[in-house]
C-alpha cells in the first residue's frame, strides 16, 4: 500500500490529542470527509473488525431532513426547521449489530438515502439548533463504549479529543460514480450528471457554511480513496488502531 495515499503521513499525528477518560479501554475513531467518499461503508467494516459501535451521524441529520420534507418545511429556514423538529425524538437503535434510525419511534432507515433527503440533510445540518439537538446524543454514545463516528465535523467539533482521527476523501467524479451505482443498484432511476451536480453542490454547501463546516482536523490522517477499495481503507485504519492499543 503506497504511503503517498495518506497525506498526513505520520500515524503519530493521531496520538497528539488523547482524551481523558475514566475507562482507558474505551476509545473513539473520528472519520470525516465529503459526501460520497465511502465513510459509512468503511466505518461499518472497521466497527465489525474491531468489535466496536458504529454511529452513522449522517443518518441522524438525514432523519431530521426527512421530517422537514414530509412536513413541507423550507430546510433553509432555521426558525421553521426548529419549530418542526423541536419535539421530534430522533434515535439510533442497535439490535444484532444492525443500526435502525427512528423518528418518534418510527423506523425511517429505508427512507433517508434518496438524493432529496441528502440535500435536505446538508441544509438542516447548517442550522445551529439542529446540531445542538444531536450533539449530546452523539457524545453520550461515545462516552459509553468504543465507537467509530463518521460525518463532516466529528474530529473538529463533535469529538475534538477523539483518540483516532481520519479524513477520507475522493474526487467529485469518483464519488458521484459510486453514488450513482449505489442508487441504480437500489432500483432508483437517476442520471449521472444530476448525481454529480448534487455532489458538487453539497461539497460547496458543507465546506462554506458558517456552522461546523466540512474541515479536516489538523491532527487527522487524510486518505484519498480514488484508487482504494473500502476494504483497503478499513484495513489501514484497523492496522493503525490495533497497533496502538495492543
């Protein structure tokens, strides 16, 4: 595996900001990166290999975005969004290693992966109230057990003291192709050009928003996955973590 893939090179960078925990056996892995980089796929592989909990933070934002869409709320209107989701109970349930996303007890796992919900999630995630609503939930899970969280600002905002930080990226073209193939495999009628434009638009929205923008933590290892499989990326992360905790 070529070291040129890992732009932040030294694995030692991961150990510069250890969090102080009551239980030294618990650790957190922050996996950030743009939409379509393969974070959720990699995170699931890592969680399975290391025997830790995977928390799909993006699913939480998607769930709230779906609630807004279902109620015809303008996802860019912060006040309207807050009023819409204030009383909504969003949660992640783990049973038999399977993650289920719920809103007010209803399973919405199969409804949050459409392009429309993806764009809604990007919009609502820029609203301070939404981020604050979910911040405590994410941190609470990370305090109870070893976890891997993927998102846009895990290593910079959600868990700035995470023991291990990675930033997974890929070109917009590669990410759009992966997303197109994923949606097509699910039977959805999509056009590559539309998916590509969605990826570029979301990149711009996520990286330029005022609240918790997409950003690589200074102590994160950057991995470009253009020419890597999800399995190869996961293997590198597991090797890094195992080498430090064993």
